[in-house]
C-alpha cells in the first residue's frame, strides 16, 4: 500500500471512532499515543492477542495507566436538567398564541413546556408541582384545535396518570377528555358517512404523517433461519469475498429481499429535537425523559422501552458523550451494551468466544479440506454451518424486539478485519472502550462500583472487551438510517436524502458492495428495506451499494473511497470493465444480448441495423433489428414512468418502470444511460413509501 493510501485509510479509521475537530477525546488519544511512543505501542501493546488483554493493559500497564486514570477519573454526570420555570413560561406563550389563533406555533411552545417540565411533585414552588400535567393539558387543547384528536387523547391519558393530581386539575382533564372523545367520534363518523377520501385526504395525511410507515412484506415469505431476509436469499461463503448474499431463486424487479429491524440503533444528536429517540419517527407531540431534557419520544411505548433499557444508563452522561467528540459509531457501540445490561453482556461474552473459536476452527479446517471436497460436499458443509450459526437466533418464541436483542449474537460473526489492524488503531479503539467503560461505571451499570478501585474488575474487563469488539465490527457493518426530505413544490423534484442516525443489521450486513447495485435500500422508521432494482437469477450476487456509484464517481475515486473506508478493492463489473460515468454515457453504445438460446454473448449495434452481427460466443450471425426496436420501446416506457412521477403518481410510475426495465434486461446489458435514470427514478418511488418528510 502506498504511503498516501495508508494515511488516508488511517484517517478514515480514526473518524469512525471520534471527530477530528470536536470534543476532548481526539486531543486525549493523540496525547496518549505521543507519550507512550512507537516502541511501546508496537512491542508491548501490539503483541497483545485479544480484546480483554488490550482493555486490561490500558488500566494496569505502568506506561499508560496514570494518563488513563487521571483523565477518566474526572468523568461526571453531565446532562440537560429540567426547568419548571422555563416550562411555565413556554406554556404561557402557548396559551397566548392560541388566543391569537396561532395553533401550530402554540403547539411548539407547549411541546417545549412538556419536555422541560419536571415530574409532578418535584418542584412544588412553581405551578404547585404540576407543571408537567398543565403543559400536557395545554398541548392537548392545541392538538384538538388542529384536529389531531388521537395525539390529544394520548396527552390527556398521560397527564391523568398521576394519582396525586389536585382536584381542580383532574376536573379540567376530565372535561377535556370527554370533549376529545366526542370530537374524535364525530370525526370518525363524518369520514364514514361521506366515504369520500378526497374530502379528508389532507387531514388524514397530517394525522398519520408522524406515525411510523409500514414495511413491505418479504417476497416469497421470511427465511427460515435468517431474520429479516426473504426466502429468495441465500448466504454463501467464498475465500475471496467471505459470506455474502446470493439469489436462491429468480428475483424480480421490486421484490423485497430484506426487511430487518436493527440489533441496535442511535439517532444523531442534531435530530434529538425533531425525531423520536427510540424509533426515529418525526415528532408531533413528544414526551420527554423524566430526568433529562436531552431527548424526546413519540409515545409512551417508546419512552418505556428506552427507560427500561439503554436510556436509564445513558441519561445522565448524554451531554458528556456528545461533548467528548466521539463518533456516532462509538455511541452505537455503547448502545449495544446498555440495551442488554450487565447480565446480557456476561451471557454474550461466552457466545462471542464461541463464535471466534468456531471461526478459527473453520478457517483451519477449510484450509486443509478445501482442495479435497467436491462441490456438493462444500455446499452441504456451507448449509450445515449456516443452520448452526442461525439456530441461536430462533431459540426464543417471544416476538418482541427487546427479547431478540437480548439473545442475538449474530453481529459478532461479521467481519471486523482485526488481523489487518495496526497497533495504533487498536490503541485508539481501546482508549475509546476504556472511556465508555468508565462512563458506565459512573452511572452504576455494574453491581458493585468501588469508587477508589483503579484496576477494573473481571466484569468490567468483559464489558470493556465487548465495547472494543463493537468498535471494530461497526466500522465495516453499520448502516446509516435515512429519511427522504421532499421538495417544497413537488414530491420528487428537489427531494434529498437526510441521514438521521446509524444502526447495525446483522442479516442485511451480509449484502456485499457493487458499484452497480442490484438492490436499493430505504427505511421505514428504523427498519431497513432492501428491494431489487434489476432481475437476478439463482446464484447471482445480491449486492447493495456502500456509497460510491459508478454513474457519479470515477473508478479511481471509488477505489480510494472503498479501500480507505472498507479496506477492500472492488471487483464488480463496473470496476473491472471501467464503465464510464453518467455524463460520458451519452456516447456509450449499449450492448445487446445475443438472440441464440442460452448464449451469453453481448453484441454492439451495427451502423446498418439490417446487417447481421457475428456473435463471438456462439459464432452465429445475429440480426439485431428486433432488439433495437425493443430498446426503443424501453426508453419510451421510461418516459411514461417519468411523466407519472412528474404528476406525483408513484404507483403508476413504478408499474411503468418495472415493465420497461424488465424488457431492457432481457434484451440488453448495462451500462445504459436511460436505464440508470429509470432505476434511480424507480428507487425514488419505492423510497416514497418509507421515511419521508415535506417541510411546511
């Protein structure tokens, strides 16, 4: 590897741990690395063979422990506290805005009042200790004025949940609750009686806009072993590309091959005020944490799930974590631990060790037996391993996401490239794991926290090693969760993708990269959805895209990005054949498929269409007039699909584009400029059914 490439890869790797410009952690890690020196890093730390040894080293080795203990010993609770006075001020602003008919602005003020209000009874000097219930009551009034009766009903129920409410406030809530029920019933009756969708479409869209969109069903049904994948998908393993997804049967354009909930997910801090901290849907009537004012939830269910798992640990250190400059992947590494708790980590450690041991044994066995096994024997062995690895994910019959998270160890079988890491890279990640470990100790994650104990306990070493493992595997396997921000004037024109957070999907992570991907991805809430944008035959690789697409970036740019960020050199067709970028495709002559049955030959169009062309594969002379005619039909079909999109009719556009794209792939081969435009348009139509938002 050239020196410049090595520097770029090291830079990319560091950015998956911490920011280059924000927070104290970058300065701290640089200071530690400079002080311990290259000799110690290579000869002492670099010779450690597992994550437990690395974590133990930074806390006990005389060369480094004082720097670590001194810095991390200053860790303290840091979060945005409640403010009863500010809550009252915002509530009064909301009441004033409602009197002026500014109900949407009033709703924002009431929501701020709800999020900053302490739990009832905590600050009795303001609002007699009932700031939260009064804020919820005011917001319910604004929501009713806006016609959002279901949200108002939820607020009133939450407000009435306090048994110690004053008689006056309870009477106000009772009156408002009866009024809300009447208005909600009248609204439903009016819709049923009219039975005219157009009369109520705008209102219904507004009411349902902030709810999580529905994920499509998996085409062919769910896979028997692979959670979140379709039966159309099979996982294979080869020495060159490892485990990857291939088509188990014919896959058609539009088929849903994956719909997977995340093992863990984290919202980017800049969206804490606009999206649910737990499920990522847009907030309409947010509920806050009882302790901090940092985060918001869309409903009681999300708040309860968060408070019972990860947020009870993260709550009082959230501002510290953000201020440290740690990356969102480091936050996700922590979330994978906090959501399962200490007992979950202790159980998980054994499963991780088994996976590592099995992988090592498998590598040794494969190297010895690979040359001796027949193809059928290799296939049977591959299926046996797949079933064994997947069995643990299906032990529990409990269908709740929480139960799945506690037993799911599949992420630890994903690639982490630990054999390719430098000692410096390991040290940076170990320092981050140590920081996170000390944060957990500060919030009483462990059963017994000895304040004066410097050396970590065995339980702490176990959790630290899991954090370090997470920091390695997330670098190559995490997905960014996105939302489509629609254009102000048009649903498709001017739309752009906004990244809300990151998540780890153990099954979807098995889809390898291709600069000309076979699937497109979008999200419904936090659920990742992968759908085919071109047809695939059994055995063909089902690849998605990790960022650089051939139509937008040159081969050299893609190569640098992939080797720097993901540590592999792409060998897809677009790279091996060096396909031209989008602007240069105008002059590119599309290759047509040979008309001979079972022939895989690709032919260039002759200048005179009536003149036959000799196929280099089957050696026959082929007349391509019909093929060229079908190609023109495809382009006309694309145009009709684009026209439907212009009219904001995505369902009709998808149908038209599917027909045209299926024809193209039967008679021609990529690259083809108009086809790639159609595939991009088709992907936009499918994303339209996922996370979308249109500024008002």
